[in-house]
């Protein structure tokens, strides 16, 4: 699998994958125009949306109504000794729809934890950066 990273101007950086473009931009306070999420915003969103697709599939497979189903993701940051913000905790709360079967409450929480993005963080890949 390959992804092409391009630079359309300003602080914008695009990722091109599977004939789709994922645009990024820096916030105005970071020198960008704020026209798209930042790369870190996409990273955070990938955690919640990944858990979300597992939760949605869980309900669909059991024919559980998904109206009212939502996830709320909260991020906790700490300040490092050099003054930078560091992500230290991600909490995902599943807002269950009315009438959700109580017998599935623990199972849907476990299912959300199967998220492949989270799994990659738990066992990170090797990174190698080169220039040619």
C-alpha cells in the first residue's frame, strides 16, 4: 500500500490514497488558513471513527436500532517539561440508543476496543524515513 503526500500551497499538506485526496491545513494560529483539519485532528478522529464503525457493525449485526447511537471522545493532555502538549489519555463513551439491550452493554464496550487504529498504537510499527 502506498500513499502520496503533496503540498498544494501555504501550510496545506494532502494525502492521496486510493484515488482520494485527504486535505489537511494548519489552524490560523499555527500559520495556516484553517480550511481543513490538521493532521493531528485526523489522527484523533481516526480513533473515534474506528471505534465507531465497530460499534455500528455490532448493532447492525444484531438488528439493534442505531437511532440515538453516538460516541463521545474526550482527550486529556499534559504539558511536558519543555512546555509542549502531550496526549496522555483518550476516553471514548458510547451513548447507547433508547431500548439498547442491557445484555449487550459489556460486549459493545469490548467491541469498541477492537479498533484497529488503537491496536496499532498498542503495538506501534517500525518507522523508517529516507530521502532520495
